[in-house]
């Protein structure tokens, strides 16, 4: 459910990628159909996989570390390569790169659905992430290139509306597939959808390019991938190995070094994929810092939420997928109204109040224990968090778009979109370290109060890596097994609560960033919008 909240600036990427319309009017509906279905595949995959993870963990005998990698391998490729994916379409043809992305995403989906082991599934998800990095920005740029300025607003509205519907039904459909067929069906459902997209593309979507596109920043993409990959690998493995293990601290050092080199390359490179000159704009810097902090909190929270519902509270996959519907409905219904607040009160107020309300929602997630009705435990938290995020998403997009000169707004939107995906990628890895540590220490304390034989204690020590899926060892009596199950559930809730506290803290930090950095209504436009801005078009 990491992508239940659609990343900001998707509409901004469409609106500001501009260019002449290459699409005959009769082809417009077909273009929208192809891009809506393809975007829907990406949205549904992001939401369905998190709901499926507890079942995948059980069926494949995966550890909680494996479950982290199943999500992070996809998110890593998407976050690191999404800007490059958009540039490839400008150079080699948007339709061509889009088709390649859809094809790669589909082949990887088949691989995911047939994977016999966690390792195979992780490898498949990595390939799927590469496909997503080509497919998702391709769908946005095709809409921009295919509709005239006059028709683009209506096309964006249609695409955005259907995307909201897809985000709402994705977790529910995924839950139904998991409960009634198999978690494998949640991946294999992409096959008929992809075939439909490919058919429409070949028959009805025209090819387009951007002859003025900047050169591909291959060194930048490589450094970003190595940097993020090193950090994520080290953080995930730290959960089970400890920070002193060479397989932890060496990747962390490599990751930090690569990210430093990435920043240097973006400063010195002739045509960088993320020009640092964009950050001369105070509003742009503030919007991206807010995005990084708030979406870290949101992404980490949404990763662990289905595990608590399914493994602790005994929800079915369908019920777990439906539990977040109020959030999606609220953000869908209120986003247009919230976007208008930028005109009436300026961006700073909604971008400060929204994260504060979201922080209250994260805090409410810390209150439930191991029982209780959904309506009195998680529903209030989901609603409050949805209200907070509703005040953020549209104003954040508007702020990122308006914070730089018009010719750079498309690039600014793409950078902000990539930052939100990077935030989710890092959040899952970072919060995983804290959840593992809290779960381990709490379980040790709970088990110490039980009269268990040494063999049972040793078995539970080995099963800590499974987190909430850890089962009592064979050979213990019924009362001891029930006590162990209770200790596991309470320990996982303790870890989940810490994750929610961290999420609340990140949301409050994002509110502080908005209040102190982003300019309010009527204030002088920042230096980033002057003619002296040198970011490449």
C-alpha cells in the first residue's frame, strides 16, 4: 500500500511537458484509455503487493527481511530511474519507450506470479521496477504530447479521475484475488491489462519525440542507483545482521559516497537530470524537503499497516485492502478544493496545517492494541490522516510547478515526483531497522516472563526475523503456544507504534519546513523565478 497515496506532481508532469499535439482528435480517447490502464497497472501493483506480503511471507517461507526486499527492489529501480525513463521517451520516442516499459513490466509480472522462492520474487520485482520507470513517466508524457493546450486540461481531469478510482479499487481487488484465488493472481492480472495497452498503442497511439531534449544523464542515473541501492541494502540487512557486519557498513559507505558523487555530478554536469539550480528557488527547496519528510512518514506507515491488520488483528486480505479506502476517498474528493487554497491563502498555510493533521492521524495509529473493532481502532486514524494529506497533495503540486520559471516546470514536477518515491524507498528501510529492534527487545522481555524450555527459546530467537509471522515452535503445550502467539503480537504492535511515532515526527518536521521555508501569499517571488535561473530546459 506504499503508493495508495499517489505521488505529487503527476498532473504537473503532464501539464508542463508541453509540446505540439501529435494526436488526431479521433485518437484522443484511445490515448487516454492506454495511459489510464497502464497507470492503473502501476498504481494497483503498488497497493496490491503490500496487502499480499503477509500471505507471500507465509506461502514462500519468507522472512520479514525478504518481505522488505520484495517492496524495496521495485521501489529502488523506480525511484532511481524514473527521471531517466522520461528522458528516454523524449529521445527515442515516447510510444516506443512506453511499449518497452509495459512489455518489461508484464514479463516481470509473469515472473513474479510464477516465482517459487523469495529470491526469485525479489529478482522479478527488480525487473518490474525497471519496467515501471519506463512505463509510468511514459504514460504521462504521451498525454502531454498527444493533446493540444486547449484539450489537455480535460484529458488531465479524465486521467486523474480514473487514477483515483484505480487507487481506490486496487487494494480491494487485490484482496479479493488473494483470498479467493492466490497472491500469484495479484501479479498475473497484469497480463490482460498489458495486452490491451499494447494493442491500443500499436493501433492508435502516434509516436512523438522532443528534438530539444537534454542529453541523457547516464552517469547521474548510475550514481543515483548505486547510492540509493547501497543505503537500502545496508539498512535492510542491518535489521538482522547488525551495523558492524561488513555486509551492512560497506554498502552504507558505498551508498553515501555514490550519493555525494551524484550531487557533485549534478552540480558540474553539462546537462544533469536533476539540476541543482532548481533549488535556488526557496519554494521549490521547501516543497521538496516537505515531500521528502512527509512521504517518508506516509510510506513507512503504509508498509507496516497491512501486516498489523492481517498478522495481529486477523483481517482477511480483502478487509485489509478495504481498510484504507477512507483515506483514498477523502484525498480524491478534497484535492481539487485544497488546490484552490493556494490562490486564496497561499501555499504556506495548507502545507503547514496539512502535515500537522496528518501527524495527528499517525499518532492515532499508536493507540490500538491487539484487539478491537476497526471502527474504533484504525478508522479514526485513517480518516484524520486522509484529511491531512488532502490539504497537502494538490497545493504541493501547485507550489512545485509555480516555484520555477514556466520552461522548467515540467522538470520541477518530475524531480518532486521522484523525491516522493525516494522518500518511500528510504522510509521502509529506515523504519524497518527500528521495528526489528523494538520487536526483538520486546519479545525478549515478554518471553522472559514465560516458563519455556531452552529449545523453545532458541527456536524463537531464530524466528525473530519473521516479525509478526513468527509461530510457536513445535513441542510446546497449548497454553505456552497461546502465550507465545500473544507475545509475538504484542511485540509487533510495539514495533508498529514506534514506526507511527517516527511517522508523526517526520510529518511535524515537514510542517516546520513549510512554515519556515515556503513563502506565504503576497510575498515577493523568490530568486528561482528570475531570468538568471540557469536550469536546462
